């Protein structure tokens, strides 16, 4: 990771120099001049405004472009075998992001108004907390761990996956209905601090919670 006290503007640095500092492993260019990486890429805290000059393809490890100034994901990887983090940027959409992620997917603390562009399946947990989402439509349909969508502007849960393996957290939204809630949560269901009274009985009308831990209040 770069020291921003020394490097303040990545635009004047050759991308191969950046890659040599930010790739833990090996990288190469394929026949389409796309970058494949055998290892991890850490571009966090690099003051980056765009990924377009890189044109990544497949990352056989983790990819982290968090804590920058990205407004879109164009030029980012098409496929990430490990974890993918694009949190703490200025993103309004996930279009241009990877279509496959084998580990966790963090897109929290952006300005997202849509989950369009997210992979349909996430190998780890999915975190889209602290955005401007009014719907979960377009988001992943299968998540292998937690699904975290608190601190948004959701009025219902349409677009949520049908099954969540661990925690489902939709607290601190503007829910007026649990329509679209997962049919099965194999962990905890947290829906505290919303716009209408939610009871255990109401949750059970929509969702079977295996751990029977339903958080309605603080």
C-alpha cells in the first residue's frame, strides 16, 4: 500500500510501478492487454479516482480498492477468487464490478442507490450497509454467510436472497413491510429501529429463523 504522504497523485505514476508495489504475488498481461494476478491486490488508501487505466481481468486472490475516491468500478476485475472490497468510496452503482466473487463482498459506506452489477452469488458475507439504497433488487441472490443491509432507506426487502446462512441485518432502515424477506435465516434476524412495529410473530410470517434470535429493539 502506498504512503500518501509521499505519493499524492497516482496519475503521474506508471501503472506497472503501482502494480509492483500493490500486488502481493505475480501479475501478467493477457492477449487483450488485461491484467491477470496470481495473488492479492491492495489499492486501498491510494487516492485513486478510477481503475480504468489498469483494466484488470482475473484476480486469483483478494482485491481491495477501498478508501479511495472511486465513482465507478470500470477497469476493475471481472472475477475475484478471494475477497472483494470497494467500501468507503463514492460509488452510486456496482456496475463494472466483478461478476464472480469467491469470498466476502464489501461495498458499504458508499453512495449506492442500486445493487445492479453485484454478482449473483457471493462466497462469503455481503455488506452493503451505510448507503442510499431504497431497494435490494439487483443484488446477490445467494450469499454463503451474513447479509448486511442496515443503515439504508429500505421500505421493504424485495431483492433479498431467499436463504441466508448466518446473520440477516436490516436494522436502521425505513421498513414499512417485511415483504421480500429471506424465507430461511440460519442464524439471527436483526430488524430493529425501523418505521413500523415489528413483532416476533410478524417476522415468523415471512421467515424461518433457525437460531430463534430475532432482534427487534436495542
